[in-house]
């Protein structure tokens, strides 16, 4: 029988977005199940598709109440109490949460319920911690203070806190939010290279692809501005936006996005569960984000051999070797973004070699098997008795 170094025979994976369980954590869930660990996949928005995906991986989908965005103290406290009750009923040996509320309220609920092993992942600090995402209003300062306090409390009860870039690691340590000894730096969420194979890039017409939730801090506004600048000069070029509406305060409205599409400056494809055909139909991947953990979308595009234009920002800069597999531009600089994109329009012969360099860099840095093995070691989960 397989041995678990901490006697972890069951684990509750807690998220606020059910679709992320298969998209971001599918290989990790498969690793747990392969080792004989019972996995409870807990989310507030399970539907038939996400339930089916979890069952196919061998996990047990569990419905919970958890408000994804905003600070609503009464509801959040009530949800935390319900979570603690659910943990008592399921009796998992461990809880692993990712996204801010699963990490904070989920960890506290696990502690209240007496769950022995508690792990958390912060895959990016998000809107309220991103200084370049807009004015530092009184509300944002208050939210940042509350979130920092919640992180500080939750991290005291975590055995390991996973982060995905050194900027976030240093932030938590320098602000006194998490002890350095509990933070484990990962290379990212990782990608499955068997699922994401290199594909020849489309060069006629040259197609720029941005895949992201419709949030301002993803640099979508700058992408649209760059497209407005380039489209009159290169009328055949395509500028494709893939992503669904998001309720976060930093989100664009659907009316705004539809207006851009109606204007003809971009093409908007909405949300797609399988991004591979979209990447295959592109030439260059663009992510002008203000801050990331380690962007999964960029890793996927790199795995399929696409050059990258992204920002010299935390998380983003780790996906590009300047001039080798793409270009880095300053945050919130639409003209610099347009200039970097224009290099591919003027020199399409750059696309193939830079795309191959992206694939090589992804294999070196973002292999999901290597990253998951790192996580299992940090959790002290072993293979053999």
C-alpha cells in the first residue's frame, strides 16, 4: 500500500472557481488520486461540466457556499462556519486552498474543524495589491489592509504557503505577513506537454492573441489601444481577445468589450473551455498584465510554440528571455506594446524561431510534472512505504 509521509489519505482542494480545478489543478488532482488519496474538489459554482471533469479524474465534487469577490463580513463569516461544518463531516486529513477566500477563510475553517494539515497557494496578489492597476483609493487601501490581515492570520495556521514568483515571496516576508520558512517558491502552475503540443503558427494573417479574464489589470485596455494604433497601418492583422466577464472591481463590462468588437478593432471570442484551437490559430501571444503569479495562459501559449509579448512585471517577466522568445514592455504603455507587436508585423520571419524558443523555455521551466513533484515533496507526501 502507498505510504503518505504525514498520513494524508484524504485532501480537500478548495477554490472559488470550479472550472479552475480541472484547468489549473487537474494534473495535481490526478497525482493525489494515483497515490490513493481521496480528493474532495470543493467549489461554490460546480455545474454538470465541472462535476464530470472531477469525477473523470477520480475526485469527489463538493458544493460549498463561498462568495468569490468583495468583502462581506457577515456572509464571509457565515460561509467560514459552514465550511468548518463541511470539513468536520468529510474529515479530510489535509486542506489545500487557492485564491484569496479559499486561502484565508478556508484555512481558518480547517483550523476550527481540526484538520491537521493545511496548505495554501497564492498564485498572484491580485487587484488590491497591484499598485499600477489604478488610483490607490481609500477603499483599495482598506481592502488591502483587510486582505493582508486575513493572510497574516491564515498563514499562521498553514504548514506550507506556495507562491509563484519571487516578488510575491519577498512581499509577504518584507511585510511580515508570512514567515520565510513557510513559503515555498514554485515555478508556476505548470503545463502538460502531452496535452499542449507545438503547432505551426499562423502567419497569414498575423494574429495576436490575448487570453485573460476581462480585468483592467490584465492590460486589456492597452491591448485595445495598441490594436487601434496598428489596425489602420496593417488592416489584415487580427487582434483576438479570449476571456469571459469577471465580477471583480477591476473588470470591464460586457458592453465595453462588445463595443470594441463592433468597432472592428478586436475580435472577442468570450470564454472557451479548450484554448488549444484558439492558440493554434494565432501567431503571437500577448499579455500586457500589471502583475501575475506566473501566468498560466502564457505558459500554455509557450508550450504550443508561440512568441510572447508581455510586461516587465512580477510573474510576467519570468516567461520571456528578451529577444529570444519574445519582448518585454513597460506596464500600462500601449505605445511600447504596439511597437513590440509591430516588430512581428514587419518581420514575420521572427515568429517561428521565437516560438520554438518559447517551447524550449517552457519545457525548461514549466513542466507540470516537475512542479507537482516539488509540491508533493513540500507537503511531505511520498510514494513508497
